[in-house]
């Protein structure tokens, strides 16, 4: 896709910006790869996180996720709005994520912890990202929470 965008004969108006467009796409790809590596190394390796993803707050879409973990676009937007508009509602009613209802265990301006009979969902906000992690029955929720919160602290320190 990147090569097609940069070398397409129909895109003659991008002669001047071609280099900057490539650099921008390259940086986005590098960021995605780094985030995927962070998700795997700091969360999945604990063996108490089943799946994880990072949503760009400004982009309103998933920018990285662990292998095989799909976050529907409407779920990504709902999680962003949960922090900015619906925190009280999430506390009272819980929320739906990937067609499953989760009840709220804790919710504040930085973190939302949710659970259901099959496991749980940890959602943490940084400056630029919403981190999502799931755990299933048999995994320790406290280990999942600690891992996600530590990753969020690291990303906040780095400005993300």
C-alpha cells in the first residue's frame, strides 16, 4: 500500500510531498511496530493478559494490537468516550465490549476496570493512547492490572 501510494501515476500532485508522506507513513509504521512489541513484551509475557491493544485518542482507531485481537471501530470510540463523556454511566451500567457485557469494578479519570463471568477488561488512558487488556478466568486480574498500569506509566513518561 505504501509503495502504491508513493509511486502511483495518478498521484502527480504529491511530487513535492512524496518524501514527507513516505517519512510520515514510515514513522507511523515504526510506532505501530514498537507499540505491538511493547504490548507483547510487557503484557502478554506476564501470562495474565490474554489480549491487548492500543487506541490512538486523536486518531480514534486502534494503532496496535496483539496477534488475532480485533477491536471493532465502534468499541474503540466507545472506550475513548467512556473517559471523556460517560465515566459515571460506565460506573453505574458497565459497558459492552466485543458483544459482551462487563460490569464496572473501578473507574476514574485514568483507569477503568471491568469484569464478567468469563474474565475482565482493563482500560487505561495515557496522554495519547487508550490501552486495553483482557484476561480470562484462571488469570490473576491483579497481575493484569499491574502490568497495564506500569506500561501506561512508562508511556506517560515518554509523552505518549
